[in-house]
C-alpha cells in the first residue's frame, strides 16, 4: 500500500491485482484501484495453469499498462510471459528470495529446480529484475538466468520507522519470539529444540511462536502440532495478529532460524526497527539484516546447540540486549527504511 499511495501522489495510476482476501477493502478505502484475480499458488493442473495465463493475458490487454511489476515466483513467471505476449513495454520483476523450490534437496527437487531455471531464463529475458540480497543476485547471474545489466539490488520491502519504534522491555522472564508463517523451513523445529535445551539447564525464558499456519504450503507445520507444543509447554503459540508493532514490544529477543531461501526477512527488519536484538541463521537475506555480534547473532543452519547458546547469551544479559537493540534500530533507519525502498523503486520505474 505505501508504494501504491506514493505512486498515486506522484501522478502514476497504480492498479493492484491479487486473489480475494481481507486486504482489498483497505486498498480501496485509500482510493486505490484493485482487481480480483483468483489463482492457485500450488496449482499443478496444466489446463488450470494455462487458463490462469489466458486470464492474465486478457487483463493486460484490457488495462494496457505502461509498466507491470510482479511479486512472488509464480506471478513473476506467468506475468512476464503474459506481458511479453501483450507487448507491454516495461516489465519489472521482484525476486523475493529463492524460495521453497531451491531450499529442498533430493533428485525430484533437482529436476524441479532445473525446470524452474529453464522457465526463468525464458520469462526474465528483457525484463528489469529486482533482487533483495546480493547472494540471490549473484546466483541468478551465475546460472545465466539474468544478465548483470538487467539486475538491480533493492534490499527488502522496507519498514515504516514511525510505526515500528523502540519501547522499553516488559517485566518478567525474557520472551524469545519467532514471528513467521508456521513453516518447517522457517526453523520451527530447531526453535523448539533450542528452547528445550535452555529450559532443561534452568534458563528462565518464554518461547513464543507468533504467526499463522499456511495450509496451502507443503512446508506447513500442522495446527495439531502447534497446539501440542502449546499444551506441553514447549512454546506458546500466539497465532497471527494484525498489530505487529505491539508483538515486537512484548518480545525481548526475536529469532528466525530459517533454512528457507529468504529475500530480506521482513520480521528481522521490523524487529530491528523496534529495537530488539535478533538471532538468525547465516543464510542469504538473514545476513543482510543481522550483523553478527553487533545487532544480534548468526548461527549455522540447523545448529540447534549453536542456536541455544546464542539465545542464552541474550537471555542472560539485559545490557547486551539493549546495546544490540539500539544498533539494530540505527541499521533499520539507515538501510531499510520504507521511504528508501519506495524512492529506489520509483527511480527504477522512471
């Protein structure tokens, strides 16, 4: 919404398109034009997918846009193909991380990755491509999925520094929070195991899972498992809330032990803007936000003991938490402000 509103204020005519959901009323209330476009994120039926491409082409033919900007992998692939067929002069594609497909291993995953790479090469040809971190940018150039001159780096989607602000820690045992979609690849299992290690050694802390499930995703943690952890005292499951600033104010430490192909994780940037120290895995995207030893700690992916040790240092040291939280707020203001991302994106449009 902030990007669309800024475009509108500068004389562009933004049209937003997505499947139906709970947010389009807010967009329309702000005077923005929104079009409903149903499609399946996980769809694999060839006829259904061809119909999606056909319907998308009809929308582009009707709207005749000067610029189209696609977000998420499926929209990038289908939108670029439809845009090329319709002769749209400028196509911008945002790659929000390598995603689930490139996070998996095994023979079937290798075949799927090769297929997706082939589609990427075709779809991205001649388009402008935005990457959120330099690791993904280098991967796409190395694999010859894009040319260097068509790629641009805009780090993340930005954070509203007036909405996410530092607040004093709440009283009581330190709260260690993992705010995310409830996916195994976000490090949920490692978070639970690290919490068990700390509690077994007498460390007093509360472990919180904050986020909704994602039933359409093959990596989704079953709701029954989340409820079981909650009942057993392994971690409190708070579910999803629209008031994310207050969520970070209730946390003392924010953790994202992801093994997923992140772009720049929004939760880590929001945590930094809120003055909270962060612990994450040394993965592309995460290491853009977490400066090891400065505003938090980086640990090896799937290193449960290393994760527990990093969390223990922050649980036991309120002064270190405050110092790292202050450094995180400064980093968010300098590198990840919402206005910085909007200005860089509109400059690319121009």
